[in-house]
């Protein structure tokens, strides 16, 4: 049985592909960023050997790699071909292609609807159901299956998996290979990944482990290439990367700590879910409050107040640990 669970909140939409009551894919769309397939207009800001950097009318930056033949300041139409992706220490801007004739304009709602439809071709109606606990492994940076633990961490070069376990190395690696394939699909991880398996001397047994990974990756459907497993237990995987992974979304330019954007969006989610008749008071750190109060986020504040039917205020608590909390004041 296949189901689509959705859990939308102001600024952040979530969907899960569920097969036989198991979440196998998590998808996130953050509406404040350029979205794959979006059509936009802007002007060329600067040209480099890499391509032309365009400032869209919405203020975001897009890299058009092809030679446009246009000068700085010239108007340009484009379509997003790869979303912006945050990596540890840096943000890779969105990429797009120049379009010569205006395509039908797309909004964030229609792009999300198309993405949901592509998840389940049966056309079954999505079910509204929160699934925030599915981020637990992502937050911990590890997954445990019996005596086998798979640790993972983002780096600028890609995602690194490390395999630990007790017992026979082949058995440990067989479990880990299936789990890594599951995690790659679950969190929609693209780009390069390096796996450090427990070393196995036999070349044929190393090939068996790689075959187990390949077989476990079949349901995913995302194109990938991988290397053989060498004598040190290392295997390289390269997967297509049109969008940021769930890990990229959660942590942004940080490695293991939630980004300010994630914390701010989760606070807005808490506001939207809160109950009661009084004003909503959000207490958080200075950095997160500054983001939540920015003009770019005004629409999210308005949406929260519409959902709750109550005014919202944001209070700064210096030295706060954690991303903050929401209080419903007595009216």
C-alpha cells in the first residue's frame, strides 16, 4: 500500500512517501527559495568564467552557466534547473537556464502539487499527518540496526558514512549497505557520498556487499554511479542532486546544528499548531528573532496570524539555548 503524508506549515511544506506504513522518502519545499522548475525574470549582475549571475526580481541569485551573449544589467528570463544548496560553510546558488520566450508562470503551490503527484502516480489523495519523528536519525547523525551503527556527517566534499558493528565484517557490511541505501532515499541525498565499510580482505566478498547496496537501491529510482569497494573498505557514490537533501535543509551551512532558518521555520510551525485564543508570544534568540522579523518573512507572520486568528509577537532572550518556544498569552 502506498500513501502520501503531508505536513505543511507557513514557509515549509513536508511530504512523505509511505510504503506499507514505512516512510521511505521525505520531501521538503521551502517557499522562500527558488524552486526547481520555477520561471523567473531578472537582470544580469555579473559575468564570470562559470557563467552569468542573475539577480531575480524576487531578490534571489541564480547562476546561468550557458553563454547568454548579454551584458551586465541586461534583462533575462530563466527557469530554475537546480535549487540553491547549503553545504557546510557555504551556500551554492540556484542554477537556471535562459529561456527566450516566456513560459507559463508557476507558483509555489503548483510546483508542490506537481511534486506530490510525481511521488504517487496512483493519484491517491494525500493524507495530512505529521511525521517529525522521522528527522530523529538526521538530527543524531546515526542509525542503529541491532549491533550495527551507521554514522553520517556532511562535509564540503559530500556526505560521509562510517560503519561500526560487532561480529562478522561481512554481516556488518551487508546490514550497513542496505541501511545506507535506505538513508540515501529517505533523506533524498544527492551529490557525492563516501562509505567507510569495515575492511574485508576478499575481493569477491566486497563485490557481494556492493551488489547488496545496488539491490537495495533499486526501489529508489534516482540515478547513481558508484565505485568498487577497495581493500580499505571505501566506496564512493555519486547521485543526481537537483534539490537540497533533508540534511541540507535542516543544517544549512552548519554541520551538526540546526540552521537559524530551520529554527525560525519550526517556531512558525509551532505557532501555527498552537491552540487557544490569546496572542502568540515567541521567545527566541536574537539571530532567529532578526530573521523572523525580516521583511522577507512578513508573509509568514501574516499567515501564522491568519491560521491562529491571533496576533503574534517575538521576544528576544539573550543567551537562550535551543531554538525557543511559543506561549499563548491569556486574553
